[in-house]
């Protein structure tokens, strides 16, 4: 898994912006204001972006476009994300399952005699 914290653009300093690759299935991005308190500041509700948490995103440009209004995108970040994906390819469900164990041969079933 990779995760990168990006530098907010001027005016977006309130946000924590992260982007990365999760080899379980997707690229992801989040834009969150962890300091916002709805009780003390109800009129300044922050934007929130969370993509790749439920849906599968296999193109890094999608997550880069989602955070672009909020963060400075370093040159080469798309290539870095693709390299992360290549180094840690998409894991399929069957890769996590344990190998099947072959049944051991047993003696033929013989009914027991009742003692009743």
C-alpha cells in the first residue's frame, strides 16, 4: 500500500489531502478537515472528498483530478502511483484463501452393530 500526503493549495490549508494505492483493489484519495467542529463553526462546513473507499478505481488520473482543486500535484505523481500498483499488483480474493487440503483416505464405512 502507498499513501502520500499532498501540500494544500492556498486557501485550502484546513484540509489534509492524501492519495495512494491499496493493492486490495483500488487507488484512493481523501480530502478532509479534521479540525472542523460543527458546534463551534456550523457555518463553515468543509468539503469532503473520499473516493476509492467503496468503488474500484484503476486509473490514477481519477484520484488526481478529485484532489486537484485542493492540492498541489507533484510532477510525476501519476507515474509514482502506477509504479506502486506495478510493485504491489491488485490482489484477488482467491489469493488470500488458504489452499485446499486434500481429504485423507479413510477406511470404508462399516455400520456398527447395535447392542440393543
